[in-house]
């Protein structure tokens, strides 16, 4: 209890105070009292000295969401998970027909893709997430902005290819060519035709 006000420490080491029976962040409350108005959801409060317990008005600065993320550096803006994969943000679930998916946390919000049969498909999908939610973020394929929708199709496994009069699934076609599904997806992404892929084998 401080000055008749209940204070406790929340996650991330921010102070919470109880006002009219409701917990609020102390740094936001201090700024609102100083400004004489409520802050909007788009207004963030930055601690200038990075000490989240120093809630002096001289240490607090009202900024936008993007400005706040920039002030805290790239590691806080974009948290990347990577497991059993050579690609950023790609994770493998074992014993699944479609084991690969991508996930990224941006500004404490977590975004996840559908599951894919091929690792590289999840890598493309990850880049699509970054393009949509954080254009300045790290990517698997920098400079490649136009990712084919077919690569990101949630029902990618239902796609069919016609080769020499026979219709193949992506998996069957890769086996027919004697290559991996990932290599087939990469060749198609680079704009190669099936004939060009076959001729290069």
C-alpha cells in the first residue's frame, strides 16, 4: 500500500495499481493524469530509461505502437521459433501427414500458418506472415515478395499436375521425378516448367 493505493508487480515487471476496484498499469495511469485524458489503445507509453518501475512523468513518453517496437529493438519486435528446420520460423510436428508449419510472434501477438507437407512451403508461408504483419522483419527469402498463392494454398496436397498425359499429386510427381517434394516446390516457385525440371535431372 502506497499513498492509499494498492501496488503490485505484473508480468514483464510493470507496476499495477488498483483504481475503483480495477487493475491498471501505473505508467499509463500516470500519463493519463498528466494529460487529463484517457490514452487510446494505439497510444503506448515508453519508459525512457528502460526501467519499467520508474514511473516518473519525466521518464514516460507517449509513442505509437510502431515507434515503441522500434525503440525496443528488433529482438522484441519479432520473436522467431525454429525447430527441426533450416528455415526461420518453421516447426515440425512429428508423425503428422502435414508436419510443417510456421509461427512468429510480433509485438506479443502470435501468428501461425496452416500445416504443409513440405518444409519449404512453410518457409514461404512464414515470409508471407512477415510481409503482412511486419514488412521490416527477417525473412527466409529476402527480396522475394510475390509468393505464389499455390504454394500457400491450405489444401496444397490436393493440387494436381499433368505430365505426359498422367495426372499426379505433388508427392507422386516428386517420386516419379526421383526428387524430394521440397525440391519440386522450389523449382516450381522459381518458375520452372515440369519439362525444364525433368530436363535438369
